[in-house]
C-alpha cells in the first residue's frame, strides 16, 4: 500500500465554528491529521508527498466558477476590509435564482456554502488543493498497478458538491479519485462511503451517471447531518438510475446492523461491474466519536478492512471524518491492517 500525505493540511486551521447557534472550537483540526500520521509512522508506513496536478484535473468534478471562487476567496475576503476567518451570512433559499452569480463577495460565499460550520481560513485553498493532489496521486498509483493506496489529508471532502462546500469539505477527494480512475481507463468505478454522515457531495456529483456506483452507510438524514440527502429512495436518475445505494441507519444503531448494511453495499458493488473502488474512510462511526452516534469498536474497523479485501478490487482509501482525535489513528490503522495484514 502506498500512502500519500497532504503537506499543506495545517494551513487550514480556523479558530472556531458555529454549531447549532453557538461559537465552539473546531471539531475538524490539524490534530486529526497528526494522530493518523503518528499511527502510520509507528506501524512502519512510508508517507509520500503527492504529485502536482493541473487545476484542469478538478473540472471533471467541480464547476469552473466554484473553483475560481475558492482559489481567490481568502484574498478577496481581506481586500473587502474583513479580518479573521470567513463565514457565510446569506444563502439563496428555495425559489431564488442560481443561474446568476452575484458580484458581492458575501453573496457569492453564501451561494457556494451550505452551513456555518465550514469557515475559510488563510490556508484553506492550499490545504484543499494539496489534498486533491493526494487523491489524484492515489488514483494514479492504482492505474499504474498498485493494489491499494491511502490518502491522508484534511480538510475532508465527501460533503463538497459540484459547486458547494460545507461539512468541513471544500474539494471532493473521493470523487476526484473516482473520476481519475475512470479517465485512466477503468470502465466502471465504485465509491463506498462509510463515514457516519452521508456523502451528499459525492452522491450529487455522480447521481446521473452509470459509470460510478455510489454506496453509503450513514446516520438517517431525518435526524442526522447533512439532513437533506441520504434517504433510501434516492437511487440515481436518468442514466444513473440504480447506481446509487443509500443505507441509512438510526442513530445508536449497533455494530451488527452496520455490518448487515455493509454486506448489502459490498454485494451491490460486486454486482456493479466496478474495476476499482474508492472508500470514503470516515471513522466517526466509532462508539466514542463526539458528533456521531453509531457503536463500532476499533476491532470492527479491522473487520471492515478484511471484508473490503475480499472484494478483490484495487482500493483507494480517502480519509474523511472521525473526531475522537486520539482514537482516529487507531481506527484508520485497524482498517488498513485488516485490508493488508502486516
């Protein structure tokens, strides 16, 4: 297994976020990266810097106007007389137009954002952009014949849509890896999202496409973030009908129910014709995570890795959520060791 680590991740370090109307310390912090990095190094893993890819590699997943906004947002925020982290203040609600992009910075930020928990900081673009390079490097390694790769990066990506950011995510790393695998010759790719929170961005990006099968096991959106996508009746549309599988579970669901859903997802992936798999490896289904409510134990992540190995597909693992900081490294390492025993 090859390991690609984001050298710019620490640049994204907002001072706080808003959570249910309160100003709170950020859950998504550089410490998440460091604890996974420490676990990997102690296990003897060699971490590599990613190759550099042109911005054009992002256009198969995100819109040009969205990328242009993210790339220049921090400088524009400062130039308009602001200081500190940038938060959205207004949003286009139902019935408002999305075909015209306003000139006003605050209006454009709200146009692309969907929550108040994902502030922009000085190094946000560089961190997200380097994370995208890590994901593309992992895909490139699979195309070159590697059987597995792991993307150690933050901010995470699976909530980022074609032109939306939120849920701590700006660029969709898993989707970028899947798209690169398709462009590199894989006739069909699968994405499995095991983060506690539904990968709404990944679903949106591939929802009308038959060439990327998306499966997600997550907290029921009737009560769990991101709320507005992730229901079981969302099965794709147009040419992509049948290529989207959501397996929502109620908050507090035990490990047995989670693994039953996993078997459904793996069976569907096996029948999808996928030639490669991208795993959105959020480890916040762990029983002690502070903002999630499933009950997996560390040993369950080893079982997850073992079951993924039995699929027999080349796999790119991409780090997503997991907010019990000291345990995140142990849970990631358990999954990777289950997939590729030492």
